[in-house]
């Protein structure tokens, strides 16, 4: 969920959907068993293992996590899932240290949602390695229509590879809710990419070496506006009215979207790396057959679900920018490669933005 990819946006959408469709428990649930350990993959952060009772008869389960004791209001928590009904534990990695957290385990039954376990804990403090990249800044900004293209620069500190991470707030970066672009070689010192206009960003460079991940300090980029001076912004467009679909039908659309996201991600990776007449080529063709048969118009159908207009527009804009950047990179460095899956995903994202009127 950490890198700038279609799969990352899928998780962001899971969070948004979780905030708007789950019901409340009917009786006070017991707490889960919570075990903390310092994260190996993300030094300085905490890995927390949640364990809860079995949920006979459930369709699937989620684990929700928030920094706020507000009853899990929409858009104030992150969600992980869905998990199979037989699941009784989950380890959430890269949790911010030294902060109070509130959690719940939600199970979906044929007759609705039920909270299986809930409680709170304070994360411990783990040793953190010194940052490796330093002196980050934005050295150039150009406009392509209304879309800004910026050049991020930094001083690399060594390691075998690097990623550039973007988040909408410092809190989101600390919680691991960011989009990443990479990997790049360890001596890379700049990256030029398209970003969504008019949004503030927080960014960093994460360097990987034999010792693990070493994140840089987090730097700030103020929102960039391109194009002519805008006209006054009209009142917000209200969210689309309820579709009349049952929760089960809404969940079916959402599940199909997740399956399509997985296929896009796998296919995009394959098409940029396959050798012709190889096993990977046959995998690619199989994935494309699935996508072209099952995923046409899934973005528009997703936009019709309650909560789509306000909760997902930012993530879709960021994801559209990311996909455009990947398409540009593939054309610059791999002109003989196709971008079948990336182009398809871009059309689906554009369809969502138009339908949701973001």
C-alpha cells in the first residue's frame, strides 16, 4: 500500500468505502489481543499484531485503525481488508510510534456489519536510523495545460535503490498512507513528474540498503496552479443520490473493482518487463483478456456508489497523475513497449472523475 501504483489507490478506496458503508455493533464487543514489536521493514515505526475470536457465518472481516476516539467517523480512520471469515489475526506494519490508537475488528454477515472487537493502545517508541537522503527541494515547475510538472531534487545518501513518496499531509505520511514512485538507482538525485494541481504535498525519499529502509526528512511542496486565473468556485456539487442498490449489490461492484485493480497492477508490471514469446507474455495476454471482458466501465459504476464524490476524488486525481507519469516514463525510456494496461486504467480513472464530477 506504500507505493505509487494502482494497487495503492485501491487501498485508499478501501479506506473511503469502509468509512461510509459499515454499520455499528449492537452490543459492546470485547477487546482484541494486541501485540507490539518494532518494525523490521520500516525502522522507527511499530508493527502491531491484532488477534480476535472466530466469526462463524461471517462473509469477510476488516481491521480499522484511527488516531481519534470519535466512534470511527467517516474519513477519520484507515481500514485493512477484506479478510476471509476464518481469519483471526492480522499484523499491521509501519504504525506511527508514541501515539494513542483506536481500533475495531468488523465482520460482515448476511444481515449486516457487526463489531467483533474494539479497544485502544499507545504505540511504543522504536530506534530509527539516520536519514540517508538530504537537502530536498523542487527546482523546476512547468505547466502542461492545467497539470503541473515538477522536478524534485535531493542529495542521495547511498543504498541500492530509492523511492519518492508523496502524501497529502504529514500525518498521512507518518501513518503510511502515501503514494510512492520507484524504484530508482541509489545515485539518483532528481525526478520529474506530473502532480495534481492546487494540492499541497509532503514528500520524502526512502532509500533501501542491506540495513533496510532509511527515510529522509519530510519536505513540503505548496499547491501549484496552472492555466488562466480561475473563475469563482461555485457551491459544491452535492453527492450523487443513493443508487437504490442493496448493500450486497454495492459490495459486488466494489469487489469487482478491487479485482480489476489487481489485474491492472499485475498487467502493467508485466507489459513493461516481458520478453516476447515468454511465459510472462502468456500471463499478460491472459490478464488482458480478463480486464477487457470484466473491467470496462467499472470506474463509472464505482462513482455511482454512495460516498464516492467526496471521499475518493483526491485519491483518484492523485492516481490519475501517477498513471500519466508512468505512461510518460515508459514513452521516454521504453518507446517500443506498449502501455495497454496503463492506458486502460487512465480511461477508467477519467470516467470516474467525470461521473463523480470531482
